C-alpha cells in the first residue's frame, strides 16, 4: 500500500521528463471521438489532469461534460478560517471558474458526494456516469487513475472504468499524485499516451489551474491554511504534454454479485424464472439440437434444461464465480462444457456447420451498445443454416446499464439475423425465437 504526503518532497518533474522512455510515449489518436466526459474526484483534478484536453475539445466543438464527484470540502481539515461547508462553497465556485477558463461551453455537474469517502459511493457514481454517457460510441471518458494511491481518485477511476465497460465509451485515466510519489521505473510506460498541447490549450489549462485559488495559494497565513498544490507539484502539470493511461475498462459488479450470493437472480426460487424457462423450452421449434450455445448462463439453471435438448451444449459466462456454480450444477450432464468467457471478445469458435441453437437470456442488457452490435454479428457468423436464436429478457428498467430488454430485442430484430418466427410478451418478460420459417415443425407430425 502506497502512502505519501503532499508537503513532503517527491519525484521531481525532471525525473519523469528525463526518463529514457518519456520521449517514446505514443501520441493520442482522437479521431474516433467527438464527445468528452471528464470526471474529477475533487475540484482541481480536471484542470490538473486534463485541462489541456478540455480546452482542445471545446475548441473543436465537441460536447463536453465535467463531473465533480465531491466538493473537496476536506482539503483543509484543520483550517481555522474555513469550515467544510464554507470550503465546499468556495471550491464549487472555483470549479465553475476553472471550467469556464478551459472549456466555456462545457456542462458542469457537481454531485456533492463526501470528500474522503467516495469509495462508499462508487456504485452511485458509476450509475450517474452510465446515465450521462448512454451509448458511449464516439465518447471519451477521462478520470483519475485507478492506482493513484488517493482513495477518492481510485474510487472515481474504478467508477469510470465500470461506466466505460457498460457504455462502450473509450477510457483514459490521468494520474495526479502518482507523478509526486511514483518511481519512473515502475510507471506503466506501455499504457501511457501523450497529448501534445497547442499553445492556446496550454494557456487555457494554466488559467484553469490558477482558478483553484484555495488549492494553489494559502487560505490564510495561519497554521492549517497552508497551500495544498505547491509550485513544485504544479510543475508536473505545466509542460507541453498531458499524459494519460489507457488501461482496459473493467466491470466487476456481476462477478461480485455471484461471489456473495449463491443464487443472485433467484433462478431456483422465483416463479418468474421458472415461468421464463418453461416458456423458452416450449418455444423451441425442435425437440433436439446438435450444438447449443448459451451465453450468460449465471449458475446454470437454464443450461440444465437445455442440456436435455442438445447433443452438445457450450455454456459461457464472464464471471468466475458463476462458472464455478454452473460447473457444479452441470457436473453430471452429458455433452455439456462450461467455460469462462466475456463476449464479444471471447466468443467461442463454432463447431463444423455452426451452432444450431444460440440462447441469449437475461444477458443482452449487460452488454454495452457497441458490444451488443458485435455479438449480433458474431451470432450471424456462427449460426448454422438451420440455426435458431432465442432471446428472453426482463422488460423493466435495468438500473446502472444503458440498455433494457426491449432495446436489446429491437437491436437484434433490426439486424435481420433471422426472421422472428415466435414471440411471447407479457408485463415482465419478452421471448423471441428467430429462425428460418422452414425450420418450424410440421404441426401434424408426431412428437
């Protein structure tokens, strides 16, 4: 665990700029985005870590949002002149001034979460970002680094990574305190990206940083009101480049849920789940399938029923805890393979001739919109000529993710993978069967 103090000497800027790998950091390619969302754990983070990027985005006419998770009221806990409430008001005003200096067209959202306690509100922040971003295509989401060694910065970074995974936004992270306490030999050089600043953007960043007067100057000359961001620290954020870290977004929510609850969706206890499985099995247009694939199996309750209808069944889930539970449940089922895999990245290679049954049940809305599109194309590419695609999803709002069941079904139907040959819908669930109508059974045939 890293500990540091802002007032003690740290790594000087020359320690970074003089490192042999500093000049080899590749330049950011921003050609695929036209929207910017910058997350700050506290007012001033946005100006330190991404002030130049904010200015560039505003000049380019992008849609720009700045989200401040806390008001930064705990920056001077021993101040004799400013209560936390007064300091919060001061810092909210400074944030508005700073954003106006860097990106006058940007929208500012201040969430007022507790300074120093952001980790306890990480899920709320992630959901707020998901609601703001929505479909993340062409959106750049920028946040403090998940390993910055400040608990609020790390919580903000984790929340942004979750939101990026759920929305499909591109994620970049900016270190703040790492430049102070870090050792250049331990830097994630392969993940670093450089943003070279135009003169106008560099000037705008400087004005934005200066707007945070309560942090770059003492509140007063009394003990407890000392400067927080001393000139030596600000030098890290004064050069001709901004450095960001491009690490993979990750959303641990579903695995965490399976790790603490044996049956998180009530698959073995809720009538909704039992009804849905019965409806799905009854809607299958054939008694037997050669090669089945269920994506997002959770604990394997539906897979246990599908195994009775498939010669071979591949069961896939991204959660290690869910995979372990499904393997235990399906241990005695012939022809069943349970595998960990996140789609679309780990979509399985199809058997010869393709899968003749693909089931997506209660999984589509846990994909980002762009990942759902990719999954649809993978289904198209791996579905057998006589293959059947079955969708079954909850019809109510799914909090914390941008899609819901009806949106998932509309996307798949619009893609035209196969015609819809059967539909069941009620208040709670919709089930679709997509297949070539020729695969439907002869209603006069014997069972």
